């Protein structure tokens, strides 16, 4: 068995606020990390190579391990470190959320229960787009299953330390895949739309999307067939960490209706107005935190599996 090149670094110095590894289990996770023996593991691409990331705590320190089949350059190590810091929001200054919680008992309750919580972004923008499309109109369990099948069938892979490690497929890998292969993964009606959207995810399109305003980003994403209002919003939240956008799906509708509006069937425009007035520039973060806190708890007239929204 080939011995992997290993690097371990301490991320504690980058933390602006408390971070708790338990937050990796909850909230909307469009790029979930796998929990193994107290560590959180994820495969990512660095150039043409698959790298295994390992996140853990030891003696109060937050440690990131990198494993590769070849030596990583200082530039590659720095890039991987910054990706993890960005995806997990380790440099986020959460003082505005704590200020908002002073006048919001529901937010305060969630923060007390999850003091080290973070909204978790995807390693790449194209992964946010494809994952958000996969999540349309299904439960979290179904989404995770489809995503795992997609990665194992089309993603780049390398054996590292005796284990096969997979990274999310590139857009071209998805676009060139046979339709029947995607349908067999359970994508069904999503198959055609995801293949067509993947064709449009060029480096230029993704770079322009990063430069747009949130409103322009919604318009650009909605110009792609198969992407609606919900998907266009969550792509920017979980792919670009744009917290000033709200989003509405069936679960959010029911949750915020119960907590703030006295009805389990509020209109989407009421949810958007509520999120903007209460949380403003931090509305996406507040929503994700409340979802994380209530995840696994039954709402009135039990909402069932946690859904990931509509188109």
C-alpha cells in the first residue's frame, strides 16, 4: 500500500468566534463531510489530484489534515487551507448575529444550543449549482443518496492510504455522461436539466457569477433551464456565502410560520418580508441556524423528512 503524503495544520488561530465540530452534522449541507471516528472527512480536487481532508479537534485545537499521493507544494497547501476556512466560515465575525439574537428569542435559543455553529459552503461554485439542483423536491436522505451515487459514478477518485477517495465531478464529466447512467442514480426528471446546466458552467460563467450582485446572480442562474428562484438563491448562499439573501422551501415556510407568524401556511412573500425585516444582511445565516436547531425536532402536524426545497 502506497504511503500518502500527509500535512497537518492548526486552524485555531484563524477563528474569529468559537467553532464546534458538532455543527458539521446539522443545517443544510450541500457538500457534507463524512464523520468517521470523531473526524470529518471530505475528498476535494486540487488541480488534477484528489486530496483527502481530515478535520478534528485535539486538546482544544482545530486541526486540518491533508493526504495526497504526491507531495503538495506550499501554494497547494495554502489553497486547500483557505478553501476549508472559507467553506466553514472560520473567519466569519458573528457579532451581528449575537446582536440580532438579543431581540429574537428563537435565534437566541438556537445560538445557546449551537454556540459554535457555522453555515457550510461548498468547495466550488459549480458543486453548489449541481447539488442545489439535485436537492429539488426531495428529502435530505434522498438528496444525500443521489449526490453520493453521482460522485462515485462520475467523480475523480484515487486510492489514498488504502481507501478510495472521491471528489465531486467536474461539470464536463456530468455533461458528457449518458442520460441512462444519470437516471439510474435516481435523478429522474432532473437528468436532462442537470446535463444541460453542466454544459453552461464554464470558468467564465462561474467567474462572472461571482462578480454579480445577488439580484443579478438570481437572474443569471434563472436563465438556465431547470433553475428556479429557490435554487438561484441557495446557490449564492451556499456557494458564495451571500448571507443577505433569503430563501423559502416547505420546511422554512412551516418553521418560520410556527415561530413568528402564527400560521403553518404563510405566503412566501410573508417569509421574505419577515427575514428581511428581522435579520437583514444576515438573513440566510439566521435561517440556516434555525434550521440546524430544529432539525430532528417535529413541528406541529409533523413535517416529516427535512426537505431541501423546490426549483
